[in-house]
């Protein structure tokens, strides 16, 4: 009997320690990008602690999007969310919006309030963005990190979304 109690107590202690340590490793970025900006709540191993922002692929204007180290000077990593139109809009190119194409590619296309691929819902409770046409999935960053000049980048992906979204899918909107 004593052995069972000790074993259960050890199991509880280990489980609690793992749960707490998971919380300790989660850290917000040291965000230097000026508002407005949309960035991941967790730094997720960004080397300079700058965090991850939505970004155009390459320098300046591009029709493709990915996640990128949040650049201190802002620019093409600055996006805002229009809650009324349910669109993620580029700040640098205000006539362009995020579009989630059927191939699950993330594009930057002319804003079109009629386009279903541009309708994106933000859930303020679990900090997720989901395509209005498929609320079971949410926008996240892939696990693979690539070098991008002095910064880093990751692909944007769609993943299954639940009530407690994973760290790679929890986005903060800074207005």
C-alpha cells in the first residue's frame, strides 16, 4: 500500500513538473515592430527573440506570404485585421489582403470583400485565425525554420484547431 502511494505521488510530481516546465519555456517575443502588426504570442525559437510576423516572401511586394522574424523597422511584416470585413490587410500595401488559396497557399492579392478565400475569422479567446469557410483549421507556422538574410522565416500552414490552440497558432493583434 505504501509503495502505491509513493508511486502515485512521484507520478503526480513528475506530471506537474512537466506541465510547469512547458509553461516556463513559452516566452513572448521582444517585439520591436511598430503597430499595427500581427505576431505569434510565443517567440518559438526565433534566434534574436524578435518573434514571428506575417510577411511577404522576398523583399517588398510579393504575391506570396510566410512567417518571418518581426523586423524592427516594420514594413512588409506589418498587417492589420479588419474585423468588420474579416480580412487580414497589408499595411505597406493597403489594397492587398491575405488570401488562403484552395491549394492551401497563402497569397497576397487585391482585397475583394466578396472573396471567400479572404474571409478570415479571429477568435479572441484562443487567439486563432481560421478561414471562415473552414473554422476547424487555423493559421499556424510550420516547425521548420529557414535563414532569411539576417532574419529567419517559416511557412504558414493550416492545422487542425481546437479549444486550446498550440503555440504555433496563437496570434496577437497589436493595433
